[in-house]
C-alpha cells in the first residue's frame, strides 16, 4: 500500500486566530491517523477552552469594531472570489489530505476538491442579485418609506465533521462571509487538514484579521464554543446526538442555529424498474466515501415478490468493488475513517443479524488487507423496518433491504423514521416518480439514483435538522431582518418611476 506523503500544510503546530498563527494555550497536539495504514498522518495543535475564548474574542472584535460588516456585499464578494481562486490552486493539496484523513479514494477527493472554489464564486455572485435591502413606499402604518434591511447575524461558530470537511465548511463560510459575519471554524480532530488550507488562504488573500479563525478541538472546547455568549449563531453538521445537545444549549440563550444532522434515507424501488439497473445505481453510490454520507440511501424498499432478486443484484454489485489503497486508481472503496467507526459498523451488522436479518453480502473485514480499517460493503436482507439497523444511522457501507406489500406500503415504510434528509424513487415513469416524491417526507428526493444538489439547497425534515444549507436559502440564516420606517426618503434611494 502506498505511503501518503507529508501533509501540504505549513503550520500544523499552530492555531489561526485574529489573522495570525499562534501557539495553543496548552501546547497539546492531536494525532491524525491515516485509516488505510493506521499510521500517523499529521499532528496538529489542540485547541482548549482558553483558545476558544481567544478565537471568539477575535471574531467579536472584528465584527463589532472591524471593517468587515460595514463593507458592501460587493466588496466582500471580492474576497470570496479570491478564496475561490486560491482553492482552485490547492485542489491537489486537498485531494492528498482527504484520503489520508478519512479514507475517501483519491479520485473522488480530487473531483470534489475541484468544485469547492465554485461554491465561493456562487455566493460572490449573489452580492449582485440578493435583496439585502427592500423598499416599501407609503407603508400602511405611516411614514414616507419603509425598508427591510438584511444585516449580518454576528459571530458564527461553524462546526464541521470529518467525512467531507472542505465541502461542508464551504457552505458555512461562504454565505457567512458574504452576509458580513465573522467566523470561528471548529474542525474535527479526525480531519483538520482542510481547515488549515482555509486558514492559509485567508492569510494569503489578506482577509481582515479576526474574520476567519480556525481551531481544531474535541468535545469539551466545542461545547465552550456553543455556550459562548460572544457567539450569535451556531452552524453544525454532525450526528443527531450531538445536534440534540447543541440545540438544547443554544436554546438557553436563544442563539441562532442551523443543524444538518443524520439520515436514514430510503430508495423506494417501484415495480416497473429494471432491478439490475437499480442495483448498479444504488450500490455504486453506497460505496461513495465508504458509505460515510449522511444522505446515503441505506434503506432499500422493494416489493416482497422482487426482494430476493434485488438482494442478489446488490450482492453482485458489491462483489465487484475493489477495496484497498485510496491512492490506487483501481480502488473502488477505501477504509472507514476511524477504528471507533469501524467497530460501530461491525456492531450494527451483528445486531441486524441477531434481530432477524439475513447477511447476503459482505459483513466482514477483507482477509487480504492486513492493516487499515477496511470493511466489505454489506447487504442485509429481509430487514424489518422496526429493526435497529433500519432505525439508526450506521454511517458505513451497509444496506438494509426491506420488503413492502405494495407502493403505498413502500411510501409508508420510507416515511416511518425520525429522519427526513433524503430519498430516491426508482421508476421508469417520471409522472409516477413526481407523485411519489411529493408524498415522501424528506428535504431531497431523487429519481433513479442518489441525488443531492447543495447549489439548490440541502437539509432535512424531522430530526434530520433545522434550516437549509446551499443556495439562496443557505444565505438567509446568516442574516437578520430589520424594518426601518422613515419620514422621508434617504439620499441613496431614487424615487420610483
């Protein structure tokens, strides 16, 4: 197995606070383990509570007294375009870091890294079209003119997970900066590299000091960030359990909140679709990021009389997946990100079998790989929708195939979950696909394949989260509406024609 080269990061021993590289208060370090080799890939500075306080103070000062919130959206957009250009230059670096931290294949990492700059470009373009100010002549309550002005919410604590950090942080940082907010970015201890890339870019483009602060910390300091009275909004992506706790803490002080949490998404396979084609589409995406995707289609719901055929087809697809070195172009799926996550996946598969499911494919570590946290893509057949593996998020390459009596029952099963992040409908009839999609309770519904488009919007119903990320709706949570009612017309507004 190829040895990943040193991380392309200049100052891993430091935190990026108030526009400068500083030593962590404790002097502690976090070891980042390469999941394919089980060797140390990177050591980074560990932030503790005093560092969180320093980061928030820097962001608070930058918001309350610095130029950033008082720049025009167009001026802030110029910085976003500069970030986009630098990210395009760092694609190879991100593609080196991502597999070495969480096990994605290099091909996937490189492809996705090449799209991140466009996220910042998209939000920069919104500076010209988004209504940061709206006018109302002769308001009914009196006065000459009323305005709704949309102003930055303030200091944002952005907390990102380990599975796709460069992508997830983009949909927090870009809209927050365009809105005029300042940011404390808290990276996962399992995957801090992308945060360092962003800090280096912020320094290189001359982003005003304190506008973006980057720390890596575990749970205790992360909770300090959520509780901190200097933080106006928390934007969190991660587990349901952590999201519940964050929501409770934020409620104590009515902090603004966006939560993108877990999923238990369904592929509803209708009776007119070719099962071989459906299996190829479902199985291919099930291996994406080793199944460590919150919106992954993990509940496969199919009519009882077609259940066994689909199970066999999925097993056949998984049997062709090559596991191994993420930097090898022939590898179809890399390792699971951490030993703890691997053990969690193993536990769930064992539990599924004990609760009555049939292990139809996978379900073990590959014998030919003597190191690394690899696990075969797995199919569990005849899963009851009330079983634990059908109710709880596994976050690994495990599919539960659930038999349904008919189309209505399949929709009922798909909606019978506390989650509502994503679903897909498999049918050759687009009208039927639309009709079923409107009955499914989830933030996204795809057709004949896993689909998600954060440029339009992403988020969930029910306990899959609060709010949306991406698109225009991903900007709104970083703004507060203010109504201004005036006795005359301010000079910057021309009379209406």
